[in-house]
C-alpha cells in the first residue's frame, strides 16, 4: 500500500497474465490474478445470484447498469465504502482474494505483527498454489488466530473460497461467506488507516478493482 493515499505500487498490482499456471510463470509474475475476473456480466445478475450483498449495501443496481457505471455511482455516493463491498462480491474468488492481498500488503518500512505477516504469507502461498492443502492450512491458521485482524479475515476468505472448509467437513461453505470475509478484511484495513489519508486510500482500492475488472 501507499503511505500517503497515492496509487498502489505497480509491483503489487501487475497486469493480469495471459496464462495462469504459476509453475510456468516467472517468480515476479506468479501472484498475478487469473484471467477470468467477474462472477457475472452485470451488477443485477450479481444481486440475483448473491442476494446477501443487499444486506451490506444501500444502493441497488438500476436497469441498464453495467459494472463500470454501478461501480462509479457507488464510489461517488455518500457511502463510497459500498464500492469496496461490490468489488469483493463481484470478482471471482481467487481474483477477489488477489485484490484483497494487494490492498492489505504493507508498504516499505511499515511494521506488521509477526502473526499477520505469517497469515499474508499463507494467503500468498494459496494464490500461487490454489489447491486444497494450501487452502486448508490457511483456514486452520485463520480459525485459531487470537485476533480477527484484516489479514486473518483475508485468510478466512481463502478458506471459504470453494469446497469444504476442512478435510473432515464435506459440506461446502455458503457462497456468500468468502466475499463477506473479504469485504470485512478490506474495510477493516481501511478503518485502521489514518483519517487524513483514508479517503485517498479507499479510492486507491477501488481504482485497483476497476483496473482489474477492465472497467476504468
């Protein structure tokens, strides 16, 4: 993240790649998101598919709203935090978590508790190798964390990103759990930002999502 509300560094948010097999990518490129980014083509379809988003937002999609027009309306509203919520729900799980990891990644010289640094490492490992063993390891660490920090909430989002939450629990998590945890992670991180740069940081996060969605 930036230190004064400027744009997120390019090293944190590179352009999406043309292929997603991490083993075939150079080391610097391996945390890039997959090509598919959105769950649905428009916000109305998203609200129909995941109605839980309506509990967290005041503004509803209008007839003819595109992802771009709706995101723009949210960020210009009296509650621009809803643009974060929309981004968390609109993106495919792995893409959304990649975005969340970028939002939460500390800037140069920024102090981070050891537990949060370890959790961010687990999330990054899952982004590089999105298999069940990495997902379960991240979920276990998040569930047993002593504090629900933004990084831990991001870890829970990984755990609820698809499939059963544990090897001995065959029931998959409801689809809304992953985006709700991600939304909480990013908004919690924003709440911990100094008030004088918070609005600029929020716009950075939304800019990053818009660029990722291809709707800037």
